[in-house]
C-alpha cells in the first residue's frame, strides 16, 4: 500500500482556512484530518479528540521533551500548538492523505519535514481590513486578542511566497473550487 500524502492549509487567523478544510473533508477523496494538540482552553463548540487534543501547558511541555511532536510552536504566551507524530504516521501508513489546518510557521515546518510528499497552501485574506472584519464577526475574541491576531497576521503574510500555492480567499465558492483542484491534482500526481 502506498503511503498517504500530506496536504497543508495555513493562514493568518480569520482567513477562512478552516472553512476550506472542512469543505475538503466533506469530499470523498481519501482525506483524513490531522487533529492538532493545543494547550489553550477549548471554545464552547470544540470537542476533545475531534477538533483538538487539549493538553495542559505542562503536559504539552512533557511531550515536547519526549519528542512526540512532528512540529510545535508557542503561538501565544503559554499557548502551544503541535502535531503528534504517532497520529500522522498511523493515517499515512493506512494510505490516507493527511489534511492539516495549521498555523503558518507550523505549516512551513511540516513542508520542510515532508518535502515533495507535502502540498503547502497559504490561504490569504483579500486585505487586512477584510481580515479584521472576519475576526470581529466571529465574536470569539476580545479587542486585545483581535489586535494581537492582526499584528501576527501582518508578519505571517510575509511567509506566503514560501508556500507551494497561494489561495486568495475573496469569494468563498471560487476558493473552495480552487482548493479542490489543487488537492486533486496533488494526490493524483
């Protein structure tokens, strides 16, 4: 059996990558979602083992020391995100293509780990103004969190050229169609 490929979607928070990833997962094209681990608190709608593996900062640091992550990052102070090596290898060995919804630095780290076995797509908002409107529209973050996310987004946008593909998410239906085409082409190559 052929090992599955790695498909990475990264973007600044609020760019629409999660919507695109959920759409791709709804298609019958052999994709499995990589569930990240995080040390942040779950949002009301998030479920353990479905959206994230929720760990305390101490548990997360212990797993780092035991080299259980393919990649990890402290995205905000005491807020870690990472990809558990065992989960990804289990899916790949079964022939499934592993789909990631991951922050920008984590996405690039995975691309550097998997090289040609990985497709790295940067989902770019049409503008910072649009991104701010989307973040505010979520209603999940405080003003301070929104400002932190916007400052981080400005830096993350500089990494876009390092990805295999840039998908400007201006019109959702067109973005979904383009994402489908990119992924189908990659997994069938």
